[in-house]
C-alpha cells in the first residue's frame, strides 16, 4: 500500500522522537557510571519478558534473597535464608506443642518446673521456645553417671585452689555460699538470683579459667550416650517435684572434707599442643586421628573450592576435622596458657568449649556483666550502613597463648594482624581470591595472583594496642609490631566490617558486634551457648581460622578491579562486582536477630532451663520426676501473667 507524503512525514517524525528519547535515556543510564559500574548496570537494564531478580545493590532487602550471580557467597546467603526459614517455621506456639515436641525428641517427660519455666519464657517474649538443644546435648551423657557421684563432684571440685574451680551452693531457694570464688562466679550469682526461687538444692562447679576442661575419650563417650538412650522412658505418672534431703551435697555447717571425695582426675597441660589431648575424643576415622586423609578431601567438607569460602561453619571449628591443619596456627591449640583438663566426665560449668569438650555451657559472664568494653550502646553507633567506611577493623592485645620469641608466629591474633597489614603483604606471595570469568558474566573462578597490599591499605585497620602473655617478657615484639591506639566501640562502629577472633578463649565482643549496624565477621574454634540460634551467612559472615579467605570475603562485599572485556585479548586482572547490598542485608538481619534471641531476657531464660535440666540429672529419682501433663492447662495462657500468678 502506497503511503502519502504527509503521512510519511508524520511517521518519520514519530520515529525521530523515539530515537531521540532512546539516546537521552542511554545518556542518563551512563551518567555517573564509570569503570566496573557500567558492566554491572548493563546486566540490570529491564528487558521485556525477562524476570528480574527482586533486589540488589541498594534495592529493598526485604523478602527472600535471590542471588544476582553465581559467586559462592551469593549462593551460601540463599542457602542460609532457606535454613533459617525452616527453623522459623518449626517453632512451637503453645505449651501443648512444646511438651509434645520435648517428649518426641528426648524420650522423657520435661523436668519439674517446666511449666513455670515456659510461663517465665513466654512472659519475656522468647522467640523459639524449642531451641535449647545445646543444653540437652551438654547434659545427655550425664544420664550414664550415678547422681550421687555427680553431686559429690559438684560439691567438692572447688577444694584445691590450683585446679581453678569455683563453687556456687543453693539451699532452700537461696544462694547460701560461694567457694573459691572469683569475679566469674560472683557475676554468675547475679544471674542465678533472678531464678533461684524455682530451683532445687544444688551445688554448681564453675570453671574459673579461660579455657575449657573436660575431654572424654571417644569410646567412653559412646558408652555414656548408649546408656543414656537405654534409660529413656515416659512413665504414665511422674512426681512434679524435685527430691529433697539428698546426700552428697556440700555440708553447709562444716568445713571438713567428706569421708569420700570423688577424684575429678585433673592433669596439667599448660603450654602443650592441645590436639594431643583433644584427638582422644574424636572418632577413630576422623582426620585428627588419621592424618593420612588428603587435605583437599577434608577441606571439601567445610570449604568451597572457590575462594576457600566457609560452607559449613560448624565443621570449620570441629577439631576432629580441622585440628591437624590449625594445631600450629592457634594460640590455644599450640601453647594454651591455662589448660588443666580431665578425661573423666565431670559436671563442670563453663563459658565456652571446643567441640570435643564436655563442659556444660552457660551464657558467658561478659554478656551479662555490664562493661562498656563489651556492652552495645546504640548512641555509639549512629551511622547507618551507607555512611560507614568501606573498611574492616580489629583491635586487641596479644592474648591467645603463651608466647615466646620462637613461637609467636603460630598465634592466631598475630597471624591476622600480619595477613591484613599492607606493608607486610607487600613482600609476601600473592593470595587467592575469586574473579569473574571473562566470557561468563556472573560466574567465578579462582584467581591466585592477587597482590593485596594496596587493597589492605585502603580497606583494613587492624592492629594490637598492647602486648601481654609473653615469656619471659614481650620485648621480642619491639621490632615486629607497631602498637595502634585503642579503638572503643564508637570508633569501631564507623567501619562496615567488624572482625572477631578468639583470645585466650571466646571473644566477649561478639554480641555487641551482632547488635551493631556493622557486619560481623567471625573466626573461632570455640562453641558458645547461643550457637544454634545464629545462622552463618544470614546473621554473620564466617571466616576460616587460617584467614586464607579474608580477601575473598572482603573483595566480594567491596568489589575489586574492572569488569573484563571478552573482546580484548590477553590476561585481565581480578574483577569482583561490589556486593554492598548483601553486606547491608546480613548486617541488618544480624542486628534484628540479636534483638530477638540474644537479649538479657534470653540469657535468663536459658539459665533457668539449664538449671532445671541440671537439677534433674543430679536427682536420685530422675527417672520418676518431671512434668507428666499434656499442657492443656495453659491453653489460655496469655503470655503476660507472672508464673506465680497462674493457677497450677
């Protein structure tokens, strides 16, 4: 069909307008974009008919995470979200459900006082009434030991000062005595006082030392666990009360030692390699006891082959798995300063342990005791994520082990300070990070020629403030490290990334880091009471205890290099797209989660439940006491009333 001249002019005008509009639109797309930003923005231009990922780089962080690329960290974030969603959806919402789940899982009635504990927890807005797995794991093997022997140990382990044990003694719902007390036991008492009116008579033995105590050999532990399984039963009736008048408790009216005192069998192991003791608690087929297993096979269980990224945080601190690789790279493992272990299963309460220990964990005193060095205060964290500096900060002292001029390079804190020091790394071999594949946008491969000196200078602020724990003194550090000024929390919170590593034992700063608006990066070999509540890659970033992934982590969040051009021949430098929104997302999620599950209320709830379960295993009638109801009496419980005000 022939088009008239007027119509051709109109059609030409319309086409010209669209062409001009397209040019202007492209101009604004490119405006302000330089270097690697241009390549990443092209991938985000809306294309009709193509599904677009829900968020990235500044878009909303609400809803499930869908990775924008195939970087292993992006994939791990998505997996962590799914695991957390499963956790969230499995929570009991009523007392009936809680009781039923307890019996199904543990094969027993809940302990006496369970109903009062449930009300106590609900009144304090407990987030997950079922998640006290650490308590049950810690106490499970004690079902194989006679309660009378356990009471004797708990009552008397404090007697020899040099063994580092304190005692707390409860009678008639009051704390009536401390023995061999320390600041740790005095702090713990202030917590127990919140719940002591619900507790039976008991003696509590508490570790006064920094480092864990109980290492039960593998075969012995398997026998204990087998016996515990055999004792499980749910009788149709049970006494709702703890027994009274039990013997073998500490005599409150006499200072004399009892005629028979159980031997906890402590032995000193100061300054020795801990793995030699620890491996006895590992299975025979484990890497700790079979070092012939190839390193690559072991690493594949907990690290991604790309960038060395941690894929299983639990295994990354399992000494049966990683012990041979890090035994010479961590102060506690190489030359622990206060190591007095036992191979006997004794009821020892402790703030932390490594995976092979059988200490009974309780919330660490530094999380309960008010101390400005460890308490989070929002007024010191006034900058939002977008206004924080693109930097990772750490400050600390040279703690971690007994240090000499010959062994300090095997200490974990010292290694961290060196590996992120720009001057130090200037003269070191290149490190491994990831880089986007030139012909496969969004897919990554290892890049082993990254020289991190300049990157470290721009993005890390790590150093010691003071030397300590040296023999005979710390003068050998004079020409090694330049001390940095201390950085209180207000200074640290100006940075986006807060790295947290062990000292002599766990780090008391971890809760504050999680509560902050910054992103916590965690490397540790120690286990704590809260571990089952925290999801790596959703609430924090896990890091290998060798720190060989630190630059893979930082370059993921901060980005590095320029997008490769597949049309240009020759080698390209490393390129990783900036994932700032992912960092912001994890930081926000960690912060909100800490407000729900790491509160002082949560510490009280945990300690209450722990001491009820502990009270039962110490009771001669432990198989015949407990809560035997179905939970229906609390069907109308409002979650507000005080337990003492609710009819029993």
